[in-house]
């Protein structure tokens, strides 16, 4: 191994460590997949502010950090147990939100999907049956999105332009297929872990502690604790001066455009 080659390896290693440490210090609550955290190019993009909306992948990772706006997103469902209560609270509290719905559940519980739609909430595609898209072939990913879109359209009459992959697991293959179908892939920055059946105060405090300008808050529709946590979250964030926006509004703030369908 030549000396210049060794030097390049050492420099790359130092850059990775410094970038990872800096990233954790300045932005310790964001979700950064390990393969990205180990890539110096990611941290260069991060510190240049290029990891908010990636136009190449039509991927939203973070809102504008210069304005006190956050987006509440609700995954899974429609859920007949808790979905209507979540929608009612958000509607009555005048909180816009984006619901990512699963196609097979829209088919099972169309009335709940209609409640969410009729209350004016933004609706996104969360695949047909909640499979991990990274494990599928491109045509299977496309089928998951198309089937979900069909069910949502049939029940609500609305088209979908936003997609969140189950588990928020995605790679270039997933974002490429989604973009080719006209979708923006939506990640998250602030997770509640409500799927662990934690009590509402724990979930609420977790979100409150981790929220920053431009946060994309991730909650789930099919857990009772989410119903109790939402008022605590909304009241606390409003008291801190935050405004709530939909994902589409967050994209507009970033001057991002949807892929052509």
C-alpha cells in the first residue's frame, strides 16, 4: 500500500468520525441510517443544508430549520378504534396533519378513511399491506403503491402525491420507483415510539424534547396512547411558538415541487 493511498484512507476515516460526532452534537435527534452516517458525502450535504429535500430522489427528510413550523404525521390505519378520536381532536384543535394510510385497511374501514378525508386532512400512501419495500423488487414496490392509491381514490375520491415507506425503510430503489410514479417519499425526524405501547405522558415528552424547527413528527393511528399524547404535544409546542403545517406546506416552504405524474 503506497503512502498517498494510506494518507487518503486515514483522512477519510477522520472525516467520517468528525462528521458523525458533529452531526450527533448539532442534530442528535434526527434519524440518520448507518450507511449514510458512515458516508462523508452525507455530512457535507447535511452541513450545506442539502438534506432537507433531495430533488434527485424526491425525498423529504426535514423541513426548513429557519422557521418554527412542524408537521404532524400519523401512520397506519384507518383504525376504527382510535382513528376517529385522533381526527376529531386535531380537527377541533385546528391542527393540520398528514395521515399515511394503508390500502388494505382503507378497504376494510372505508368509513374511517372518509372521516379523515372529510375533515380535510392531507392523505398519503403507506403501501397496500405494509410490507418493507426495501425487500421487494421494483415492480412489487410499484404494485404496493398503485394498489394503495386505488383504494384511497375509490373511498375518498382523492389522489395521493406523498408516500411513506413502512418502517420508514427506504433506499435508492424505493425512492426511484416512488418518484417514477409521481410520489415524494417522506421521512421523519422526531419519533414518538408510540408503537411500543408507552404511556401518553412518556410519548408526549419524547416528542416535545426532540422537536425543532422543521421537524417531521411521527405518530401512529392504531395505539390508544397516541390519543392521550396529542393534546399534550400540541399545547406544549404551541406554547413554544410552533405552527403546525401539512407535509405539502412544508414542501412549499422549501420551494420543492412534486414529480410529474
